[in-house]
C-alpha cells in the first residue's frame, strides 16, 4: 500500500536554491597531512558556487574568519555572495550534520532537523548536533524535529542517505537503514521508514537498493552509488571489473533499479550508468571515491574528479544529462581522504517563501 503523503516535500536538488551551505575544514585528523590542500579545494568549491548562488560558510570560531577571507580572496571568490558564520563544529560534513530543507503546502521553507550521532562511529559529534539549530537561527526559518511514531524519540538520519526526485520517489539503501547492524533507529523496519518518508519528505514510493560503495564509513549512504538527475532519470555508479569489491554490490543495485523501472508504482524510469574511478587507498584502507557524489547547484553541477582516465567519461555523461547547467570537475583526491567529497560537504537551502510558520 502506498503511504499517504504528508505536509512537507523535500525538493529535488536541481530545484532552485536560495543558497548552499558548507563548513570550513578544521579537523586535521580527517585529512592527515592534507588539511591545507583541502582548504584550497574548499575555496575552489566556493568560487564556483558563488558564481551561481550565495554561499553560507560555517567557521569553527571568530578567529578563523580572517584566515577564511584571505583564502577566498586569493581564489578570487565573489565575496559579495559569501557569508561567514561562527558556528562550532566537530567536522564539516554538512550533508549529514546539517538539517534537510523541505517546503510546506504554502511554499514556506522549513528545516527538518534529524538527530546526528557521528554515523554511530565517532565519539566527537556533540558540536555537530547543534548545526541544525544554527541553520534555523541564521536563516530565521522554522526548524522541525521528526520523531519516531513508536517511541516519540527524535529520528536519527543523515542527508547523504536520502535521495529524492521531488515528485514522490526516493532512493535509499538497506545497508544504511535496515541491515542486521541497527546503528540508527533500532526496531524500525522498511515499512516504518517508508511511512516516515511519506510524512516528512512527501515520498510516495521508496526504492530500496542494497549496499553503498566499498570504503564508505557511513554504513551505506546512497549519494555514492545512485542519484536522481531528473524526475524520471537515475544515474547509478557501476563497477564493471568482477575483481573489484564494488562489482557485486553495484550490479545488485543496477538490477534493483531495472526492476523498479518496470514497476507501475514508480512509472517510466530511465537508468544511466557511470563508472567508478580506480580504487583509491589511504594507509591500505579503501576510500569511497565515487563520481556519484556530485552536487547540483543553480546553473552548475560540481563533479569530483580523481586524476583518473574515467574522469572524462563521468564528466561527459553528466554534461549530457545536464545540458542547461555547467558541469565543472573539482579535484577530489585530497578531499576523499576525509571519507567524502562534494555532495557530502554541501547542503542546499531550497528557494521558497523565505520564512515558514514559527
């Protein structure tokens, strides 16, 4: 049975943004020996974004802001499109620690503030848990706290695990939410999540894929394996080499999408494949390098690149899918040392009537 659709709708990423939010990198253990290079990468991201929409930057302290301004100026970033805010954070993966923007029936934007628990992996997440409240304070938008229907406790989720087309379809992985290791909301099953997604995100049908990519320390986020690029088109990352650890899991995801494409509840669904770059390692540990971790902003798509021969194929495929947007490659070899790249570090603020009900 299709669950009833609730009061709010999560817009697709390609719908108009008021701004993009990023956090200035400061946690050196995320990028051992690479923090300065990563800051320059962030400046390049800000430069590209600021040409298309405002950029809101969370800085860990007031003292850091002068250094940030200097780096942005050196990169010729449009400072009239960038605002800096002093907000303490543990890490800067705002896709997950930040709230999700949704729109109510009147067109008002609200922040859906999930519980963030450091992906049930890291101990230092208490400052990150306050990012949702900071977004609400800075923007003046309402902040809602989705809760479990069975216990009344707040829902533990991250934005990197949810992918929507803005027209009622969602992609998630079983590894992230319903695998044997329940690290977020123990006791909730697939049907429970589908009802919650319907209520809070306007989802009428959830497509369940299997696993995320190898090396993903979030337990299977969707944004490294499959993404909507239009209401009826999905890009899925596929590893063709049977000897690669990603091969089996990505072929399973492809088969699931192909099955969903023939489901009348889903409707016609076009499936486009992109490759993975060659495997990337740090100290012998596989990193989650994926072209699927692209970010769609107003008029532009930022795509992680890895000095890999497959960069060109991924960029061309995405350029064909976004003929009305610039497609810009961002060097992500250093970024991925932190276990994420462009989609993980950004969070969009939807456009709409600026203030929702308080």
